[in-house]
C-alpha cells in the first residue's frame, strides 16, 4: 500500500481509548471494616482506589471520619446521610456511570447486624459479604 495512503488511514482512523472496567464499591462500616470489628482492612479500600475503582461508605460513616485522619483520601462518598442504604445505593447507581456496583457488608443471617444483602438486592447492586471480600473475592 502506498505510503501516503497508509498515512491518510492512520490520520482519519478513530482514536480508540481502552479503559479498564471501573466498579463502584460501597462499604458498610460496623462488622465490615477492621476498624469497627470487621475483617476488611482500610488498605484494601486504598488498593481498590489504586486500581481505578470508586470507593465509598454506606454505613456508619461518622465512625470512620472521626477516626481516620485522611479519610477523604480513602473514600469518594459518605452515607447514608438522612436516607436509607437503599436510597443511597439507588441514587448512586442512577447518577454515577460504572461497569459494576458492589456493596460489601453484612448478611445478618451469617454475621453482623446490618441488612446489607437486602439493601443491595433492592437497589440492584452486587453483594459481597465482608468475609468474602476479605478472602479476596471481588
Ligand atoms: Mg454492619
């Protein structure tokens, strides 16, 4: 193929930018995060951020902001604030585009107090129990 034709094809070819899949992870706090009697270390949240995911809290967020100095570098959203967990998750999914929506929290039938499995199901989020996440499931 003549050189000039190749050059022209390269010039008009659409630029395709590949991006990694981005997920939003919402974490319950009590009985989920290590700082509140759960198995998930804060370093696991930082690792998700480094991988390009969005990380936030859907639980006892006041506990976290009062104890973690740099909480604002760790999470992108706090909640629920004056609403239910279902409301928070529903609103996030409605407005924030992502490839996957994951709630990490408790199933009181197994461990913990918060009905996060139900909230995730109602809001259309994928649910991971705190122990599953801590064991490496994503
Ligand atoms: Mg909980």
